C-alpha cells in the first residue's frame, strides 16, 4: 500500500512517447510542475494532453509545449499563451476546444466508468454540429475539423452526447497526501486535479506535505487513494515555488 516513489524521474519513468495525459491545474494554480519537468528531462514526446489550459508564463505544460513535445491538446482555454496560439494556427498542434464544464464532466465521467452523457452545453453551435478547427494547414485553412455529435431531445430540450475521457496517465498536485494516496487539495488549487486524477489509468500525485496513513481525517479526504498509484513528496523548496499570474494590490 505504500505508493511513495523516491524521485520525480522514477515517478514518470514508464510514460512513453505518444502517451495520453490528464493534467490538473488551472492557470498557475495546482499545477504538477515537478512531474512535468521530469517528463521534459526524459524527452518524452508526441503527448496527447487533456487539461483546462496548456500552461502559462513559461511554466507547467508550457515547458513541454515550447519544446515541441505535445502533439494534441484537449482543453477549454488558450488564454495568454502565445506559443499555444502560434502552434495551433501554424498547424503544428491539434487542439480540441470544448466548454469548460463539459471538460470537467468528461473527465469525471471517464473516471467513474461512464462512457458518455448528454448535456445542453454546445447545442446549436459547432460543438454539436461539427466544423470546429482541430488542426489548421498553416496557410489559414482547416486541415482537420471536428465531427458532428449526436443530439437527442429529452422533455422537449435538445442535448448533445459527449464521451467520457480516460487517459494513460494523470499528473496532479495536492497540498497533503499520505502513503496510501489519499489526497487533500488547498482551496482553488483543487480545480481540475481530482477530475484529472480520476481519469488516469495510472495517476501520479506530487504532494507538498507527505503524512502517514491515518493522519488525514477520512472526512477531509478530497480524493481517495483508490484513484492514485504513485505519490511523490516534494521538497520544501519545490512546495513553496508558486508563481502568481496576475498580481493585484489594493490601496
């Protein structure tokens, strides 16, 4: 039951080229930066990433993106990541953009063993009708577009069918974790982390504080250890390394 691994490189040692990854985080909050850096050092490439966004301010997934290690992104937000936008428009990167709530539910559904579900989000748009650019041809044209999805009516309201997401691996970051893989997230850093963890067939968690089994009240567990296969304890320096994307002050 002891799922602790000694190093980040050991934690991601079996992630192959072409693997699919669900990655927690939102902006710069709750991003598994140490595990992502380990993938970068291993030179893993051709990755298919499922994450809300693809890193920011040259951190998180932006490290892998800038190195050309990501082949496909499923997410809901490009934001201010200029390299993400450049690769997408240049035809270097395949991108499936979907509504943020749909992304969250597709991850949760995959982790819960639900193959698909119906949602009203996207009905009457290209999300349901197809035609969203997944890949550009580098000349301003569309090389690959999204297919149409099934739409069904329930009680007079149309809903679009969305598939649950399962990935080969998941990378997440938690505030606390025990050796059995039970995790606790801190405030907004909870974001997509529990959902990404559920979706991964092999889930690797980096934790800011490692505690012994029993130290976390069962009622305080945000994600049970059944969803986590490996735990990496961060050093105090790694745990404290948290960047701020938009710093605001009040007078």
